[in-house]
């Protein structure tokens, strides 16, 4: 029986660090998801305000 495995990349969890402060990959993902949620929310609010003015 042959097993086919998906290779898991060996990535460093820290993107970069300056002194004692370091930026992790999951921190970047949290920031991107927050910005995306704010962008979508802003678009929906504009759309809802346009519907309420009629």
C-alpha cells in the first residue's frame, strides 16, 4: 500500500523581528482579515444608506 503525503513547508513563524518585538505570520493574517471585514462593512453600510434615502 503506497501512501502519498502532502509535503508540509518548513516555514519560520516569525516574519521579522526588531529587538524584542517580532511579527508573526498569524498576526499579518489577523490584520488582513480585519481590514477586509472593515472594507466589506463599509460597502454594505453605504449600500444600506442608499436604500434608506429613497
